[in-house]
């Protein structure tokens, strides 16, 4: 292995990749997709309802705070002050706000005195989920305001590792974060399994590979190409992270998952680059190559038949997605992180064994 | 290494690809500073021989030594001493001519100043900043030569260097090869072009179906295997093609001379193509 040879070929490929429209597109398209997802979907966590409330109170009241206490992290409540009860009704009927509350003068004091004051809740004709959520929260909030305590203490404990219910992954992570993360893995797949083989196959096709191995060893050329794959993948993932603000709660686990996937897919990319003798063939077959690699990423945690769930457990990209989702949220949404890494590494071993076999055949 | 030692020494070299025996036990030596030609039809084993000598294929059997080092055991020591002008114009098309040379200068650990010298040598200074994809075939071929000279190789291999070139570019290239030979670079050339080999090479080897069927200086081969012929123009303006080794033709010429029928006689030396046809039984 010769450092001068590897770095020269590496920098040559780095520059050439920017000049090659095919490689540039493979890099830019998933990046753009990630940015599109980021701006197209609400930044608000979709698992957390947001309720807009038209609110009028004739005297100061602790009701808004009591409602917030009851809903806690489960919802975001926004109170919009109205000038009078009629304004509350008007705003709800005009669908400017989702629900309205009218609090009479001395309401809180009346509650504490054990009286039964009237609280008016104004619902739209067809109340939505958010409006019903608030209506259900009113009762417990009033008990809090009146000084009542819960008849029992309820403790919620988790038994063992919390395994995500596949139906609520999007609810917990949010579609925006989920899709941006999937796009990040898409960047890595496009660079390693499309751009990298194109670079290598073109070298073989144009016979420039032969010129390189006049002075370099085939391993030097392959290592240089692998470095190009790593750099473009990690630059793409880094750019998407910075541009979307998708910062993980557990950065070490997050980077480890992306790095493991990059290394494994780079092995496959280099192998494909040797299987296909020209870049056009790779472009033709790229869909078939990419679908089984990147497709599963978009199904992780979503409702699927048992056989599909089992398949996701043995594929490298879906395992990387599971680990990265855990790292992103900082919670164990999915169990078996170590097993996930083992799956990715096992695929990597297969990829580099195939590559090694291919290189031995080539050098005969 | 010994100054008198051959630049290339090949002994009983065999190279097979699966069931195909591309090279079948060839042996030859090439002296330091010699221009040596390996001739033969497509599939004769010329490119395979170059691939083995340049370390891009391993010999199946036999031995190949370049500048005193065995290609199987010491290729890392051979690589800096050799270079190759490929049959294909394998350049980086999205890079300029200068960038192409810089890449290989770095690979060979050669100072960047050498790039300018080479660009001048092959007359590409004016287009050095242009992308190679805009170059003509002749310009690309000159750039290939420059690339192959970047490390000042002791042995330069050229695989069909003038194929596809227009006559003027081919002539320029032959002049460049001749000057390299004159400057002491050992040149190992494969070509289909018999005239080119005749003009450039000190010695040539004919390869047919993986075997060397003749090896000597072009003139010796032509004398040994080529037909001695003459064209005789008579006073009646008829031309006759005469084989000088044929007694009947010789008697006819004597008779025309005696009768003062002969206007002119032009002798025709056998060509290397004649030699190849005689040896391999087929044209090139």
C-alpha cells in the first residue's frame, strides 16, 4: 500500500466526481429530497397535537395553566385572547381557532368555594381530534383548579426494553425527522452503490485503470476509490444534518450507524463496479441494485406483514435506520442495537470477501 | 545491474486464460537501447506479452525479466523503470492535458516542472489547459506519449501506437519513437504495420498463435523469407513481374536482354509482410 499513490488517485477521483454529471446527480438528488422533506412537512412533532383555543376570561383564571398541566407533553395549547364571549364564538365558527373557552368573572374563587360555576366550551360544528382532546382535558383541569387530588397514585413502569409499536413510530419520531433520516441513508446508498461503481467502471471502461496499475497496485486504486465513497457519503450526511438541523440525541451511536452502513455499502459498490464493465450498464441496472438496498429504509417501524418485518431485520440499511432512529430520539425505540450492528458488519464481510475474490481473479 | 545485461529477457513464457493458450513458450531478449518489434495478427499474443512484461498479468509458466528484475517477484522495482503507450487512448477526458500529466507526475513522484518539459516536447503547450475531450486523435496520441515519458522510462512499451492516426500524425509519432531509440531508451513495439516496423525496429519477432516463428533484423528476414522480384518494362510497353529465383523467369529475362527488348528493370526487395505471409500463411 503506497500513501502517495492512494492520495493522488483519491484527489483525482474527488475532483473528477464533481465534474461528472452522473456522479453529481447521484449525490445531489437524495440531498435535495431530504431538504424537500424538511421544508415540506411541519417542523412540529406530528405526534404532539397542537390546539388553537379562542379564550375569554372576565377575571384572571388559572384554567390555561391547569389545562397545560393536564395535557403535559402530550399536546401544545395556544390560547388566543378574545375581547368578549361573542368574539370567541365568532372565531370558532369562522374556524380561526379550533375551540373556544369562556370563563365567567370569579370562576376560580367559585370553584375553590365548592360552588359549581359555569364554564362554556364552544366547539365547532364538527370538532376535530385536537378540539375533542381539549374538551376531555377540561374535567381533570377543573378538579385540579378546585384543589381535588387524585384518589390514587398511578405509577407507570416499563418492563424490559421498550419495543416500538410499528404503528406509532412516525408518531413518536415525526414524519419530517423520519424522512430526513431516510434521505440521509439514501445519500449514502446513492454515493456508494451508484456513484462509486460508476467511477470505478468508467476507469475500467476507458482503460485508465490499466494506466494507473502500471505504477500503482490494484489495492491502491481500490482503497482510493473507497475513500472517495466515504468522503462523499459523510459530506452528504453532514450537509443534510446541518441544513435540516437534524441533530441526534446520541451522536456517537448515530455516527457509528451511518459509518458502519457506509463501510458496508462501499464494499458492495466497489464489487458492483467490477461486475459491470461500463458506467451505462450501472445506470441501467441501478434501480435494481438500489431498491433492495435503500427501499427497506422507508418501511422501518411501519405496519408490515411478519415476513416483511423479518426481512427488515436481516438487511443492512434497515438495521442502520433502526439504530439511527434510536440515536436520533435518544430512546430505545427498537431493541437489538448490538444485533443490528452485527447484521451490518456481516453484510460488510460478505461485500469485502466478494471484492477480494474479484480482485484476485482480475490479477491472474 | 550489469550495463550489458538485456533490457528484457523472456524465457519459455506461457500465458493461458482458462483453456486459451495466448502465449505458448516464447523466448527472446531485447538489448539496452534497442528498438524491438513484436509483429503478428490479431490474437497472436502481442498484447498478452506486453501485459505480462508490464506486470498487468502473471505468467502461467516461464520467466520474464525486465531491467534485471523478475516480473513475478520484483514488479514493484520494475514499475518505476518502464512505461507504456496503450493501444486505446486512455486519458482522463474531463481533465486538461496538463492535469492528465500532473496526475501521473505525482503518481511517479516526478517534479511538476517535468510536465511543462513534456508538453513542449510533444507540442501541446498551446492546448495544455483545454479538456482532453476536445483534443483531436493526434493530439491525444501525443499526450499519451508524453504521459508514457513522464518517468523517463528505461524501457518504453508501445502497443499499436499509430493505429487510427492520420498519415501526418503517424509520421510525427514514428519520428518521435526513432529519436527515443536514438537517445538510448529501449523501445518495445507491437504493430500491425509492417512498414512501420521495418522503418523503426532494429530487430523484429513474428508471433503467430502464441509462438515466435521468426526473429531477426528486418533486412535479414526479408532476405531469408521474402521473394526476390523485379519488374521489367519492355520496348512494347508491357510490364512483366519476374521472380528472380524462378529459373524459367530468369531465362525469359536473359532472352529479352539478348534481343534488346528491355527498357528498364526495377528490383523489388521482399517486404516484412511477404515474410509474414511466408511464415504464417496468411496476410495481416
